[in-house]
C-alpha cells in the first residue's frame, strides 16, 4: 500500500509516495538517485548501508522508508561542504582507507557520527564504535589510520 | 475412535470434522518461534486394529499464506497397564516444510516434544 | 516483503483500537530491527503494522522511589549512554553496549528487544538478575510482569493479544551489592552470545554473607533462564571462591541448550557453568561498599 512521506535529505526537502514495504536504502538509491549508499549484507550486519537519521547512524537496509517519515537524513553525498571534502573523506583518500570502496560510504558515515558524539575518542573507542562496519579488503589498519587522522583534522579545523 | 475428540486434544487444533469414511479435515494453529501458521489439512486413518488398540493415520496440512506445512504418519497405541491405568504411546514421523522447516531441527524437535506432551496430558485428562 | 498498511497512531488508545481491529493480521513495530528482518525472510507477513514511534511519552527515563522507569521506546543506545542510569544502574549500560553495533542500538528499542523473545539476546539475563519487570498496557488496563516469568518459549512471551509493552521497571540495587554481565563471544565481536550470564549479589548489612542473589543466563535454553539452584546454594552464606565454584556447577541441571552453529548443546552446558561462575565472581568483585 502506498504512503506519502516527507524526508529532508542532505538539506533538501522531498515529498515521496512509496509502497509501505520500501526499504530506506532503496528509497535513497532508486527514488532519490543517491547511489553513494551501498547495500551489501541486507541484514543489518555489515554497515555498507549506514546513513544518519536525525543525526544517528542506522542500517538503512532494515529500515522502512515510511518509518523515517519526517526525518532528516544525511548520506555520504551530504558530507562535503561545497566542493571541499569533509576531513574524514579526505583522510580516507590520503591514508588509503579503501580498496574496492563498497564499505567506504558506511565507514565514513559511522566515523562522522562518532566525531559528532565523541570528538576526542581513544583508539579503543574508535574500534568499538566501528565494530558494525565490515571491510573485506583492507584489513582495517588503514581504515583506523584514516579515522584517527580524519578526526584529528576535523578537530583542528574546528578550532 | 472418536477422532474429533482425540484431535482436539492436540494443542492448537481448532476444529475437526469428518469429510468421508475414516477421513477428517480440520484446522490447527501452531506457533514455532516467530512463525505462526494456520494449517488446514486432513487426516486419514490408515489402519485400525481394535484387538491391539492401535491406530495409524496420515496427516497432511499447509498454510497457504506463509507457505509452510506438515506431513507425516502417526501411530497411537493404547497399552493396558492395570485396571485403572492405560498408557498412551504416540509414535510420529512428521516432516516440516517451508517456513517451519527453515527454523531448524533442534527447535522443531523441542516444539514437537512439547506438543506431544501436551497431547498426552490432554488425552489422559479427557478419557 | 509483502505489502501492508503502516499505521502511526499518536496515542496509546488509538494503538489499542488498531490492534483490536486487525487482530492477528497486525504486528506492533518499534525499532523494526527484529521484525523487518523476519518480514524480509517472509517468516511473518502482517497486513498491518502499528508503529509506536509517534506516541509521545514512551521514550522517557525516570528514576523515582528506588525504581528506574524506562519507556519502551527508548533506544538501546539511549539507555547505554544515559548519565542518570549510569550512576544508579551501571549494569544496564554495561549490558546494552554488548548488543550488536551502534547502528542497531540506535534503532532497537528496550520494549522491542524484550518483546522479540529471542533467547540469545543480551539484555534479559542482566534484567532478570536485577529483578526487573515489564509493564503491559492494553485497552482494558495495565499489568506488571516480572521478567523471570515473562519469557515463555522460543520467541514467545507472556504478551497477550492487544497488549503493548509500555515500560521497563528496574529496582535500584541496595548498597553493598554488585552486578556483572559476561557475554561469551568466541566467534566475532558483533555476534550473538554463545552463552551469556549475569549475576547480582547483595551482602547482609555490615556482614560478609550473601543476603540476596540472582543469577540468570542467555543462549542456554528456549528462553533466558534464572538459575535458582545456583542462587539457593549461595544465599545466606559467605561467598568464598570454593562455594561459588560448587554452586555454579548446579547450573548444569537448569539449562537445556539448543545445538547450533555456535556450539553443541553439551558444549554450551559446560560453558554455562564456567560463565555462571565468572559472573558471580565478577559481581562479588564489583560490590561497591565491602565491609572491612
Ligand atoms: C544485525 C543484528 C544484530 C543483532 N545482535 C544482537 C546481539 O548481539 N544481542 C542482542 O541482544 N540482540 C541482537 N539483535 C537483536 C535486537 O536486539 C532485536 O532485533 C531488537 O532488540 C528488537 O527491537 P526493535 O525495537 O527493533 O523491535 P521490532 O523489530 O520493532 O519488534 C520486535 C518484536 O517485538 C514486537 N514489539 C516491539 N515493540 C513492542 C512493544 N512495545 N510491545 C509489544 N510488542 C512489541 C514486534 O511486534 C515484534 O514482534 C541484533 C539484531 C540485528 C538486526
């Protein structure tokens, strides 16, 4: 059954009519064309589909779009400020934090939300927070390095 | 054997009625974990031995909405233990298909045990 | 997934009416992490989903008269990070932080987690050990069910048709008490427990003997269980390490684990013993005011 919902995605308002069973990840990718968000495991484990809903990371592959009615959503497309990449995005490039790139948008959204909640995390806190974002290529060292440096960079530029 | 009465001793059985000689149809509600099925099906008495107090039957049923069901054979045997005691022996070989089958063996075995235990309790209370 | 009608009632009364109107064809949806997965796998195919998200007041946390009242729609992450709860019930944060990952804890709710009734979940052992209860509300009133009576079978609970879990009530532990939760994770850090155990112990006023104790385990039966034999063996006595060891062995008779890819029934039975012991030892070590 169709339902009309309102989403504010990356600062832009959208009124959409979607079937009730539409998943948020499909709504973002196919209804709004925001294909930066990836779907991989489809069961809420791997973290590839991580987006921010009202500032909190969620697994969009097990979220119903209708349940997000009225929410503010941020996807990887919404992180850059004009053409300047977010410090975390830049850091993933500078420190080789990805290979195939499928998990990267999720890794960056998850680390962005860590930065929002805990601007000065220890390395253990980073590892604990990032537990829900899997990568099958890098072996995680590069990802950790990218996040540590990206967060330091973001803190520096905020001061 | 009063099949409708025996049938209703199964937990979850809603109605049982004869739809032929030695053939009955009915509905049963089973819940295994998250899956809740409304099974409609039938039971045919395939053998009845009054001397041995033994009945065998074939059951078959399906839930159309969820796609799942059961089928199998059951053997019920009454054994006189004393003037006031009768042992009810139920042997069953039931297969679970579709959604029920996907839940996995250990949990289905536990559920089947508990259904049969409740059946035996109800039988001994009824008769 | 099948299609369905998505309802967003804004009052509990409206939710009760929807549940009554649609009966078996309706499911409550909270965070959706459990339900949407079941729907994707076509294990459940409801015609109506009744969302609790738009009902105000279900996500509050109050501590009053020696009890923490936690609204059913609080997310697990909210409870895990609540400074108020960390102060009076540190075991809650210590437990909820073990559930899956942050993104799941941002979605999953306290009430949804309990209603789900999966025996492999983390929160029930700690909540049972703390003596918590759930408040069930419906059009015909309210009742409170202690959590050690709430779980009835594999994914089944004592929630009656038309009832909604509205609150979790956790009594604050007495002084001179300590608690611990241990999740045994031999596979990966974000897995469900192979076995989990929680214990809360309280000492007699100014003494060394155990005044009260509760031990509960997860992943060892079709429901979370309370280990009453273990409790009985230590209650009223001094909690020496040999007594704890002897008492923990009794858990073997109280568990009935399922075989699965995390381990055989026999293996889990042995691990239940080990982790009941470690949880008790850790609970004793966490007692805040140990008399000299
Ligand atoms: C990837 C993944 C990993 C996980 N790992 C763990 C883990 O390590 N440890 C762990 O403990 N759990 C784990 N879980 C399970 C998780 O705890 C549950 O899915 C979650 O708690 C369910 O809460 P929810 O709010 O999302 O409920 P929903 O999915 O919305 O609902 C679950 C069930 O409860 C019913 N329900 C919901 N709210 C209420 C209410 N207030 N009153 C009555 N009925 C209600 C629904 O009808 C449904 O049947 C994991 C889940 C996922 C997806």
